[in-house]
């Protein structure tokens, strides 16, 4: 058996759902963590405790219960600030998720800074959440969307970056880790080059903040977006980190309560950060749950989590290579995180996922919200296994054995 720096058995007991069985009585093998992770008891308990003991609306009430909830909500902001190394707590904006965070920037920053003829540079491996909002921004402003290509191996082809970047490039928006290929992108060199032409940089960190340390004070980017539900936290909360001076220079995204200093019949004056971008009742309990998730992850350490996922990825690559008849997408494990997408020769990815489901193994199949990437790879869909801290080498073995069984079954037909 391969070894890992982290023993998942120490943590599996914290996740009640990992003990459930499928309707066919098979134990759950959960390998769909890039879609959403599971929650440990500590996170669920934080949610229950909040609703049972500390729940009211925040920043509104003149009563002790609202003050208590407000303190917990703001402590969650402090936890995110520490996690990502933000200089100022008001640079942390709570949103509903990565999708909303990127839409906020595309809409609000786009309105303030994009002009006809400007260029927005993305990559061919982006999730739709980091493509569609920019198409929309381009349609509104007359800017143009361009793409950094990828190689056949599934890494960014940076040889064309110097040609793609120019004084017209106003935004470079790039994923830190591909949700399909697992590729960990060389952010620092991309950001350095983007900055040399004066571009603003957004990092889609949905698949990286949960798995790899990320320090915004050193990264050099201007915006970073991620989701709570991909890092053991609840759904309904995400984060946009942005440089305060940029956030200050942008118009509010949504209008309503909380985001104003003053409203008159003639107009309004926006509030200071972070309230300016948190219109309406925010995701109070999800944010408090996210705080508990960050505490849980902190106690284990993201470097150990990443090393563990790498070991699982390496094991999956080796076992699939031995098996044969499986095309692995993306580069070698050393350049990846814990995402293994594959195509079983002669079998539709949906059929693979369905047959694995029969064995209690949960993976994802389809285009994974990355249609342009699949087109570039010459396929319409793929199957994807994605790991987290509670996955074991035995989970990987179940996956590969079930794929082997699928191959045998379909060959017989
Ligand atoms: N990817 C997947 O199965 P939301 O849905 O807003 O929390 O995250 C959107 C998002 C943005 N960027 C990347 C790189 C992502 O992977 C995701 C979510 C899930 O791959 C659901 S489609």
C-alpha cells in the first residue's frame, strides 16, 4: 500500500455521511469533492448551535441577540482574512459562492473600467463561472474576450502569453486549479506578466483554497474568488477578496438594505466596505459554518491535505495505467491537485458514472461546466473522480476495480 503524510482514518469518523450506504446496500465511496465536499460534525454543530442559541439578523438589531450573531458573523470574516492572508478584514466580502463573486467583479469592475476595444484574457481551461460573466461584460461594454490556449497535455501554453498581453488587456481572469484537469497553474508568472501591462487580475480559487495554501498578500492578484461548500463549509456562502482601493473605486453590485450609508428620494450613498457589497440579509449561518470549517482545516493543515491528495492522485494514475484502456486527462500528478478525469475507451462517461454508482461510488460525469475545455480536448464529456482529506487508497482501488469491471462487462456485450 502507498503511504501518505495524512491518515484519513483519523478524520472519517467526523463525517457521518461517509458511513451511509447506497440504496443497493453498498458503502458510499465519495469521490465527487470537486463538485462539493462533505461536512464534519463540527460544522454541522456550529450551524445547529447558531440556530438554537445565537440567531438573529446581523448589523440591524438593537438587541443583544443581534449583537451576538453579528459578532459571530464578523468573526467568520476574520477567519477568512487569516486563512488567505488579507491585509484588511473589509477586503473580505461574503457572497453566495464563487459564481456570484466573479459576477460581482465582471459586473461592477467591468462597468467602471471596461471600454470598447479593451481585452479580457481568460484561459481555455476555465469553468463557465469564469467565462460567461466575461462574455456578458464584453457584450455590455464592447470589450473583447481572448483565451490563453492549453497544450495537449492539459497545461497552459504560456508561449503565446507575451503576444496575448498588451496595453489593451484590462483583465486577466484565470483559474488557480482546473476543475477538470486538476492542473495547478503557475499563477505567479502569469500575474507578473499581467501586471507588466497594467492589467487587473482575478483568480478563480474555487478548486485551490480548499486544498492548497494561498496568501493574497504575496500573490499579487487583485481579486480572489472561492466557495464555502467546496471546503467543508455550508452551501450558500462564498468569498470575494479584493484590494480595498479597487473595491472602493467600483460601484455596488446589488442594491438594497445594508449596502447604503443614506437613501433619499433622489438617490443613495453607498456604505463603506465590506457592507457596500453585501446588500440584503447576508448568508449569516453559512458564514458562521464556514468559520468552523476553516478551524477544522487549519487543525489538519492545507499542506498535509495537498500532499495526501497528491498521493491519491499518483495512486489513481498508476492503477489506471496498469489497467489500460483509460485516457487520463491533464498532466502528471506532480502538476496536479486531487482531480482525476478520465475517459474509458468505448464507453460513454455517463455510463461509467452510472455503473460506478451501482457499486456505491459517487463520481461526476459530463462536461463539468467546462464545455470549451472539453471541445479543445476533442471530447464531449469525461468522468471525474476528485479527492479530499477523508479519501483513502482503498477508495481509489474501489474506483479502478469498478472501472475494470465496467470494461469487462461491456466487452462481453
Ligand atoms: N465547480 C464542479 O463540479 P460555485 O458553484 O459558485 O460554488 O462554484 C463555481 C466554480 C467556479 N470555478 C471553478 C474552478 C469551479 O470548479 C466551480 C464549481 C463544480 O466542478 C460545480 S460545476
